[in-house]
C-alpha cells in the first residue's frame, strides 16, 4: 500500500517534470515570438587609390596675401579606385610659415575634401587631413608639396557611415594654378544589419507553471493534490477541488517538505 510519504515524493516528481516541460515551452515560444538579436555586422574594406590633376583657385599655395592663414580651394577630376571617374572638391589651409636654414618655406597644412563618383548613385566619402607644406627651390624651377595623413569622416550611398584613413599628397609648380593629388588608404564600410528570421509560430504566451486547466489536471491527478496548495494558501481535500481551483485561474505551488534537523 502506498504511504503518504511515497505519494508525496511521486507528486513532487510529477510537479518537477511538468514544471520543467512548461518552462522549456515558454522559452522556446518566447524565442520564436520575439526573434533573435540582429547578427553581428560584417565590415567591408575598400582600397583607396585615387589620382588627379586639380585646379587651385590661388596661383600656388605660397601665393596668398601676407595675412595668414591662407586657404586655397582645389577641385578637379580623379581616376583610380573606388571611383574610376570621380571628383575632388576640397581645401588646403597653410599657416605658421617659417624659413628654414636650408632654404625654401615650410608651413603647417590642413584641409577637408569630398571625393565622389561621377554618378551620384555611386556615393561619396569625406576626409579631413593635416600635414606639412614645403616650398623649395631648384636651379630649374620652384615647387611646392604637401604631404599628410587623412581620416575618413563619413560618406553617402554605398559608403554611408564609412571610416578609414590613409595618406594624401599635393604637388604643384610654384605660382601656377595646376597641381597633382594622390590619395592612398582604406575605407571601412559597415554592412547593413541583417535580422535573424523570426519563427512563424502563432502560439500565445504560455501559462506560468502550475496554472491552467490542463496543467492543473495533470498535477492534481493520482493523489498529487495532497502535495499542492494554492498560491493564496488554499488546501485541497480531493482531486476535484484541486482541478477546479486551477481551472478558475488559481496558481498551484508545491507544499514545502519539512526538513528534520539531525
């Protein structure tokens, strides 16, 4: 004959088994309904290798009035990558001119530019740069060069959100309006976020463990009611009382088992 203690143990085992099943169902349905977090974004690296012949709105970077700093606007077409047919629109500001013992002129240089494709749909990227301008003399002619580094500050179209860096150089014959530009570096383009497809399950939010008629019926059967009580403290004398309580929305919890101290 089954003792009350044996029945209590079996009831507790049924409670644990059913409770774990309901919890697993809740986790699975929640994952399906809410969807997983977006996948990690993959970045794309694009090589920058652009060259072009530009026009300076000043007759040379060293030809500004005596009031420094001096800013020149430089524009013109580009070839290379990522734009086989692109444009350069930017500035170069020179300041803090000095005459070194070796001759010529040296100045700090900085500026910003936008490099764009001929077709607006191919996008663009923007840069800022800084470096050193050197105006030097030779027996044949006078030359000016600027060498520095650039930082990508953003972009449009396929290059929206781009970052990156590289080197930039301008070379011009002194007191002329034409100059050459060269850019070498790397664009880092973030990929568009791709969300993990969500499950197509249409199940509603599962009941908490120990609630609902079907769950309650399983827990209350075969003497299980003796090991259960309502969350509000209700105790049951029969299986029917236990099932009715659960069916009416009551929450079933196991009766704590007393522990005998040694």
